[in-house]
């Protein structure tokens, strides 16, 4: 360990609904955790001010000088360039925002900016389900399907920081288009949104289901959790929706295994918490699709760090050269 | 350059129909080229003997001692493990053959073994269409769809040498199954075989085409070249087959751009020589599918080194640590 690696770090996970802050020890221990609501305006300057204030407060509260801190790592939902500028971040309505430079100026600390799913993957790589690997992937199954790709022990971005958009890998034809304008993106089959859309599609088509009553009662779309719960009770529509989700996620995973041949693919995000209803079948189906079947050694597991993956990975990103 | 890098190298491209040998200068100049037919038996010992004899002959003919040679790099169509053993090579009917060890023993030279498409990609990376990049892909459009992936200036294999099987990325549903047992693999849509299969499918369905006469005359399936030529003459069946090929290849390319964000994707293999009939439309369609559209900077080009990519890449593979 060099001197920089012996200093504490601050990791930030900037999302559309909350901003999580962590004071992280060089060994990856979370010494302090703070969660703040993301301002509803999503205004860049307002969020900047909130982050600066919170970082200063964490330092004060922990009696740390800036010299005792290695820097601030920050993950956000979008695309950054090599200078740490936000190229775009749809959920925040940001375009071309100098996130790294602005924070460095305001904080007088080293700042490093990256994609949130990539950095959550880096967290799992250092301290979670992807530990002791060289090549591994984290897929986050949430509203969309995000991905963090580790190649040769480093966060992989591609040549222009536009890579690892695995949710937009086209794997078939779907009855609705993706937000990105294409048809057949993996995240339109294998995400919480996809699960809800397909269950709703079946309900609209008049299929019998206990979810019909739920829908009428709450007067808003069924939730992913309600579908999972109904599938546990062997509700037919819910089981069909879950089966389709697993079918396409298995295609996605086998494509990724055929391409990356990683040691581990970890599944995170909200849906991963219901892994018990789909993991076994997902593993079985994925195996049937991979090119090299018998020998295929990629492990498919549930991610371990949950909401801490982002702050841990963002902090560790500071140590990557 | 260290001492090893100043020595000449031998690069071998071992295929199912021919074995190509090259004596390569440290600067990547092909000083001598030899092509031999692959023995029809595909017998491992017989091919080993042929390779050893030819390497010894090249050294003799060029008055080179073994000390003056850095080693022998060899690419073959299949999967090797980290020790240079052939795990399997379908076209050669090989399984678990100690290719590297056997050659090292017989030749008393350093030997390095890799996948043929990967090493052809490494050739294009050093001396061809992928020069001056850090991340780039070669796709070979032949009987199947092979790929060589360069990440961070190195040949990417995955963790267990099972990666970069891009021909088996599932992208849709097809009317026939892939050799690998799956349905919807990219190479069943975007390869010479795919082109012939779909044109034949349309002809069998009774569609009018000048290819019908060709088919009757030659009493064997139409060739990819005949389909391309017919498409140039605006034959409807040939145009439909070509259009479908381009449609799915564009999906494959945009998936790869979304995943790898490379500087260049180079297209090689037999079909790439007819790039003039599909490249422009392929680029246009690929752009519509990529997640980041306007800014997307990946160049799609025709590979440059043709049949020399393999021997050059195999030789340069010796210099990779």
C-alpha cells in the first residue's frame, strides 16, 4: 500500500431519488453512512451544493482534515467522459455538466466520476459477490437493466465511456419499444418494468388472475413485488410473466457468458431480492444456451452489498489508476 | 525494443482446409509465406509432423538458427486453454490435444497457441484496419461468424478462454437451429451459410428468382457469391436475403458497440470482400440501433490484411506478455 491507499475515502452514490454518502476506510469498511433525498428539481447547481455541504459535514463530524482524505468518488446514472464531465444523465435531466471539475473546485479534494452501475460492480468486485475474480459482471435488475463490467480487475468503460449498455442488447422482438427507441432491448424483457408491462399486457388481454382484483383495488399498475408474490401462489398470469422474464434473462446471461467468459455474474437491484423464485431455473436455462456447455464455469449469484455497493465502489474507484 | 522483440518470428494459421506459415520480421514484414493443404484425415500427429517439417524447412531455407527465432505463434479454429492445449476444435475433430507442448518438444522453440479469429484480430490490430486503437473487434463473416476482441491493446479471451463467441450471441428467432443447438445465434443470420440458407428457403417457398435456374443447372446449393451477384442485378430473392443479412448484422454490431464501445469494428472473412453492396446500409442501420446515437464514434470498416491477418497476429501474439 502506498500512502494514498492508507487514507480514508468518501464514496457517493448519486441517484434520481436519493444520494448516498459513505466515509470508507482503506480496507473498505463503511465508517459512516448518510442518505439524502435528491432535490426534486434535479438542478445541477442545487445538487452540487448539497453534495459539497454533506462532504464538508462528514469531514467536520469525523474531525478529518482534507489532507487526511484521499478524495471523493462518485457514481451517477448516466454517461461521463474521461474528464469526469457528465455527457448525459436522463434521470437527472443533465447534459454536459462538469461534475468532476465543479466538485474539485468547491471541495479542494481529488474527485473521480463514473457510471453508477459500473461503480456498484467495482464495489462487488472488491468486497462482495465478485471478490477474487479478474473478469466479472454485475447486472442490476431494477426499473431498467444496468451493468458493471470488470475486465482484468479494472472497471471497463469502452473507448469513449459508452460501453456496458447491456440493457440495450437486442435479443428478440417485444410487444413494446424501449425508451431508447429500439425494439427488443434486453431490459424490455428482463427488468422490473418488463415484468409489470407483460403482466399488465396479459391482464388487459383478459387472462384470469388474482392480480385483476389487486389492480382494481389500487387503481394503479401492479408492482413487481405483487407479481412475484402472486407467482409464489401459482397465479397463472404472474407465473407466465416470471417465466418470460427468466427466459430472456437466461438469453442475456448466456450472451454475456459467450462474450465475456467471466468468473461470476452477480445479480443486483430490487428484483434480485426475490432470487429464490427464479435463480435455479435461470441457472439451468442459461447453461442450455451457452456455447460451451459442460465445461462452462461462470457462476451466477445474487449480489451481496445491496445499497452499499455504490458508495464502496465509488470510493475504491479513486484507487484505480 | 528488448532483445526478443528484435528477433524474427514464425506465425502459423492452422485451418480446416489449409495451413499457412509466415516468417515475420520484428516490424511485421512477411519475409516468407508458405501454404500447405491440411491433411484430410485431420489426424493430430500427422498435422504436427507437417508443421514441424515446414518450420524446420523455413529455418533451413532462410539460414536461420533456432537462437535467431523468437518462437512460433499458432492460431487454430477452436478453444485452447491457458497451457496451449486444444480443448476442442470441431473442424479438425480434435479434443484435448497438447498442441503447444508437443510443438515445443519437437521444435525446441517457444510456442504460443490461440484461437484463429482472436489472433487474426491481433494482426489487424498491429498492422491493419484496427491499428492505433486500444479497443477494437474483428468479425469474420465466413461459414460462421468468428471474432477477435482486443481490449486495452491485448487479445481478450475471458477468464477460461471461452469468451468472444460472438457468433453465438442470440439476437432473435430463426427458421433453423444453429449447429450449437440453440436458436437465434447471430451466425445463423449473418454469415455466408445464413445467406445461402435463407435464399434457399425463399426459393423452396416458390419465390421467383434468377437463382432458380442457377440452382437447377448446378444441382447444388447456390453459393454466397452467386447470391451477392444476383443482388447486384436486383434479383428479388437475393436482395431479400442480403437485406435480412444486413438487418441482423446491424443488430449484432450495435449490440457489440453498446457493450464494448470500441474504436473500430473491422469486418473480415469471405463476405467482407463484397462490402461494397452492404457496408453503407450496414453503417446506417447500426447507427439507428446503438444506444448513444449522435455521438457514437465506433468506425465500421472492412478488414485490410485478408489471408495474412492470421500469420501476422499469431507471430505478434508471441510478443504479448
